[in-house]
């Protein structure tokens, strides 16, 4: 079959792009369709595939300021032509699922989340915009919500990356979905023989990830915290940080891997749809102190691999750190590492292949038509095949 994979945009290599890589391994013959692409940021795996972009690619600055082109995305995605493809997989946390396919093609959407910036994170995103952008976004958002909901009907089957997202899909699109957890390259991580006396907070330094909680809590406790990552709130975080907090900025993978395996625990204070970083910490044999909501609850599971705090405040995090230190000797690095293997890339490919094959068989069965060259077996079957007669006829 001819396979197309539709990804919202290709300007970084983060969790969504790691899913795309595994889909490309599963379907090496697939072509990729995306709104905009920054070829310099692509991995060697993605570069091997034919990539088709939308008209947004030709707009100056689109690779850097693609989010500001949100009002144009419905027009851009629908102009990408995938009518030659039998299987279309949309990798979605934006407008990718709106791609227009043939009626007999199978369209599967792997949904990282319905668009957060027009749904549950709408007000957070809106507050961070300038006055003009906030005004325009307020006008456009209601129409984007209508478009987002109606285009869900173009998808034959949804796959969600967590139970948390599955519930969100049901609430926003009124559609059922099958949970297949995203792939994590657990083979790239391993436990260290020694652990140092510091905690780690890593990732994009943006509002909803709540790095401010970690910085304030560890400043108040006078405990060592290493912060890896960059983002719009880096300068503000440095202003509220005490001498025990160290900022390393954006680091290479080797540095991240070293700190994941040598820290006492990863601090994960935000709510994520799934959260790959906690699984990478577990693959490194280290426990996680996480806010007890979102995908982290599913990946960490019971408190054998970490500690949760339900009150998303500085005091709530401090209390969780104290509980962790009271039972730090109970955490077994081998058991934590073993739990991470439930989220391997091999498992992802296996489950996705099985799901696609099942949905493909179902789609083909639905499009089987009766032969018009045979006599119906009985009157009931004939009445189903032929239009009813009217008095005028």
C-alpha cells in the first residue's frame, strides 16, 4: 500500500518527532507531509523520506514563527494532496488530522493531544501573547474550535498516547481511542554506579511545565537543583533562584543522560499529556518526584518508581521531596529500570502495526460491495439492493 504520514510541523526533534521516526521505521516507503520544515533540524531517519510542505513554507520566517500562522493552518493542511495514498497516518497535536483523504483510504490519527492552545491551555497561551496577538487570537479561536471538532470526522480511528489524552479526545471530539504509549529510546540510558547529591529539573522552560515550582522549592529548602533547558522564562527563573540552583541551559544529549543517571531524583512539576522525560529518568534507574496528574501517573505508576504530589504549589512539592527523602533507600534502580521497558520503541512499533492491520481489515470489509451480476438470494436481500418503488414509478 502507499503510505503517507502527516505531521503538523517539523522544526525540532522532540517527543512528537520521535513518534514520527518510529512510524517511518515501521513504514520505510512512506512519504511525509507537513506544514513547514526546517531541514537542518531533521534526523537522518527523516531525511531519507520524501517531504512535502504547504504554502506556509514559502512565507518568510515561517520556520521560526510558525505558531503565529495558526489562522492559516486550516487552509494550508487541506491543500496537501494525499489522494494517491491508501493509508494515511496523521501525527497530531495540531491540525494534521484535517488532511483530506480518499473515501476508501484508511486514516488513522495518532493523537498526542487535541490542540492545547485552543482548548484546556487556551487562557495560559492567551495571557502570554502581546496585545495585538491576543486580540487576533481571541477572534480566531472560536472558529478554530469548530474546525477542529468537525475535522475529527475525517479520521477512521484514533490512537491516543495516554489514558489522559484518551479522555481528552472523548471530551473534545466525542470519539473513542485506543491507547498506545509513545516510544522511548530506553536503550540509550542506563543506571549509574554512583548517585550525586542533587536533584534535576529538565525540559522547556515554559509556563505550563511549572519549572518555577522547582526553583522556588529548592531555593527555600536550600537543596541543590540542576536545571537543564531553555525557554522564554529562563531569565525570570534565574531572578528567583537561590545559590543552590544551577542553570545549564540547553545541553547536548550526553550531558542530559549523565545528569539523569546521577541525580537523586528527577523533579517533574508540570502536567504533561504523557511525558517522555520521566521514562528516560526511570530508564536511568532514577525515581521521579512528579505532580500527580496527566501521563506521569500512568508512566510512573505506583510509588515504587517515584513520589507524587497532588497540590501543585511550592509547599506541595516541598512535602513530596521530604516524603521521598524519608524513604529514599526503598527505591530500587533495577526495578525502576524494568518498569521503563514497558515504553520501548519496539513495543510501540509492534502495537501500532497490529492496530493498523486490524483497522485496515475492518476498512476493507466495510467497502466490500455485493456483486450486481447475481440474482438476490431472496426478496429481503433484493429490497436492500434496489431502491424502493414509488406510486409515481
